[in-house]
C-alpha cells in the first residue's frame, strides 16, 4: 500500500469504536475508584490538622493568660482571691484581654478570634474543663477554663476519638 493511499484511508475513519470506548471508560472507572477515597482522606487530614492547630492556639492562649495572672499577683498589681486559680472564667476573656492592674499599659488580648472546631456539626462549641475537673472529664463545673476539647463523637484517622485530643 502506498503512503498516499494509507493517508486517504486514515482520513476516512472518524471517531472511536465501541470497544475503544468501553476500554477508556473502564480505565477511567479504575482511576476514579482510587482517587476518590484518597481525596476524602486528604480532606479529613486537613480538618484534623485544623483541629490540632485550633486546640493548640486556644491552649497556648489559656497558658499565657494564667502566666500573666501569676506575674500580676507576684508583682502585687492585683490581689488574688483565695479560691482563684488565675485561669480565664470564659473564652471571651481571651478575646477581650486584661491590663492586669497596670502590669501592661494596655489590655493584653490573647486571641484575635476564637477558632472553630472543624468537626462541630451541631454548633455546640468547644468542650470546656475547669482546673478542678478530672483531666478526661466531659462535665464542666463552670469555675474557670483550664482546658478545651472537641465535642465531636467521630473517630480520627488514627483510630482515636477527637474528643480525647
């Protein structure tokens, strides 16, 4: 067969055969079954990372609040009550700040905004623990805020519940 005859024959064929279409769809289906679960795991890891960052940010703010309270008491800028622990009474205290009786020439704020729990499906907010509560308690006595945790009942990718982080 000459080259010109081969080219003219190839130009006459257009489209794909049914077999080629079935093979292409089968390959796409196999790729989709691999990619979709990986995308879900990647999205879940992103939310878990956001939860870890949010918990760390709030816990660091609580620790700085307590350190400033202790410093203000030590420098006699404020007088602490006998039963006062120095931890914030609510999460809003971290946003509003305090000058600690003149320890700072301004109200020192500990958070710009309160991070959200990415696994909070029912707008319950953060779970709170008081200094007097047990470390794993899910009951908040309401005295002060010593720790926060996610109230989600879901399990993490590593098999641990989010509310134990």
